[in-house]
């Protein structure tokens, strides 16, 4: 007797890998690659029974993380001072466990840059949602930090959409770099 | 002043700034690699246009499906400039479209309405 037909969306997407995996990319990121994998993430999420609101938050978190890799990963194929058409290495993963989505990114960073990131990230772990929204409003109205290629709003945007406090870590990596990981929950 | 038009790409919106007709439109996606570079030109042209008008009505329609954090910052600057034109006696009408499921885009529109009260703000929820 055949086992009952499995619901289409329960079929593992990536044979041999964790069945909760929705999307995974590791390698070099450029804006063109983000455009292409962003389309794949959107379509993949449309196949899950996820509200439009959650899908939009997941997509936004994914784009912020992927663009951070393009701008800030220390593993760069393009010259470090090149400001456009950059290509840098990292990974982004989206998994779906018990109705919750986890979006995790990783990329190597210079140890001195790691020290700059910690004071930006740590407060976001302890702030209430109201405080995060307040900080977001203030940063939106503040002059742009000269060192920031984005708007400095990226981490706040991720934290604002995350239903649990963001998690982050720094681990020693090759070439005296630190491997930066960041996790959001939606 | 001439019309300023950019066709949409996968990560940048259609920009149809018809200055002679006083009608400005942003439509599509907005997550360019550098929002400062993409919006810099738009801001400069809009600012130059606003310098030439007095007591006129300008209609701006924003129909963005998604915009990233750095685009958010640039949009805020654009509306800051439009608000100034409104304070100087022009009528600026903003039609702010957002997907009915997208509270982030609606909330940002409400932030704009709060910060830039001289702009006449209309929110439009779109069924996806």
C-alpha cells in the first residue's frame, strides 16, 4: 500500500539537506545576484502558506542582509575601494520550522569592523519593539553616517521586522578575520 | 524644464517626473546597490524644478512595491524638499500607494505625513 500522498509544500526542497530549508545561497554576492536570488526567494515564499505581511518582512530582511554582504564582507573579489558593482562573499539561509521563519546570514569581517558592529547590534537585542521603532524614526531623520554605504537603517529595519530579538555572533575565521553571523525570526 | 524619465529595472523603480505637467511618479521596486547614487540625480532635478515654481500644484504618486532601508532614507530627503516647496506656497499632493498587506510601507507614509504636514497626503491601500 502506498503511503498517503504528501502535501506539495511539505516536500523537501533540497534532497539530502534539512527539510526545513526554504532557501540557501553561499558564495559571491553582487547586486545582480541579489536581483536573481531575490526573485527565487519571493516565488518560493509564495508557495508556502505564509501571510503577505510575513512574506514581505522575510523578503525585506533577506535583501538587507544580502546587501550588507555586498557592501561589508571582507572577502571581496572587487577592489575594496570600488563603490559600485561590488562582489563579496557570504551566505544567506531561510528556514521554516513550526510556522516560524529564521533568516540567517554570515560573512567575514575585519576585526576592527567587528568592534564597530557590536555596539550597533547589542542594544537591538535588549530594546523593546517600541524602543526599536523610536530608534528607527530618529535614525531616519538623522544625517547619514559618512562611513555607511547604506543608510545605517539596515540593522534597525531587520530588528523592527523580527518577532524575537535578533541574534548575532563573531567567531574567528580564516586570514585573521571574524565570521559575523546575524539571525532574525519572522 | 524637461521631463525626467527612467524605465524600471528589477531593482529600481520607473521614474516618470513630468515636470512640465507638474506630475511625478515613482513605481516599482527600489533596492539599488547604491540608493544615494540612484536618488541623487532625482533629488537634484526635483530641487532645481521646485526652485522655478511658485503657487503651483504638483502631484506626486508613489507606487512602490518594496524599498530597502537606504532607499527609505533617500525618499525621506525627497519629501523633505517637497515639503519645503509646500511651505513656500506651492500645493504638493502626495498619493501614497501601499499593498494592503504591507504595514511597513503604510507606516512610512504616515511618518512622512506627520513630519511634512505642508504636503497634502492621501494613502491608498491596494489589494494584492
